[in-house]
């Protein structure tokens, strides 16, 4: 769903000056497509912005949390930094940096996994069953406004009319 604006009521002031909303989109892909169309038609896209409005937080539950998953997540979270720290410290060996860095990287991986699993277990145990699921949080706007500088808003609206942005997509 796309909405064309006359521009008379939707003005924004930024450090760059006055800006006008020339179109609104229900998804980012359509807003991006409109800016790409403007760019293809030699419009100065450095004078445009896509603004997400009416933002809401969405927490998507991705699975059940239990002791095994808590230990595994903690182990993976600790293993990666441990591997990197071990590898970096191994590079400081002047005599045999390759062997030392690989050896210390392996020790760092194991030590990091153990410490991470312990921290994961402590963290899960402190929850006492209040949050027995894992989730991913995202901020999701309900619409995306395409705004341009006031001086070039008319040109942008004419170009978007060629795209058919007002017909809804």
C-alpha cells in the first residue's frame, strides 16, 4: 500500500532544511524500490530519506529454553571470544607464532566454552523458570515515509508518478 502526499501537510524540519513527505509505504522493500527508481532517473538521492514511523517492538519466540539449551548457548557465546583471544595472544610468540597461536586458540576455545556454559547455567538458574523460552526482538515500523528536501520535492513526485507509486503496491 502506497500513499502519495500533496506535500502541503507533511513537512519535516531537519538540519538540512525543510523536507516533505512525498510517499508512504507499508514495507521497506517498496520504499527502497522508489528510491532506487529515483536514483536510476538521476535524481539527487542524497537529498532523500526513508523514515520508519509508528515503531513497535516485536518479540518472536524461537524456542523453549531448558538447561541443555542454556548450557549450549553459553558455551557457544564463550567459545568464540575465547578462540579469538587465544589466537591473538599466540601471535605474540616470536619463535613459532603459527603453532603457538593455533594451540592457544584451541585452549581459548575450550576455556571460553567452559566459562560460557557456567555463566549460561548461572543466568538460567537465576531466572527460576520465569522465562523458559528464547526469543529475538526487533523494532518494526508500520509504515515508511519517503521524504525529500523541499527544493526537489516536486521533481521527486513527478518521477514517482511515472513509477506508479500512487497506484498501490
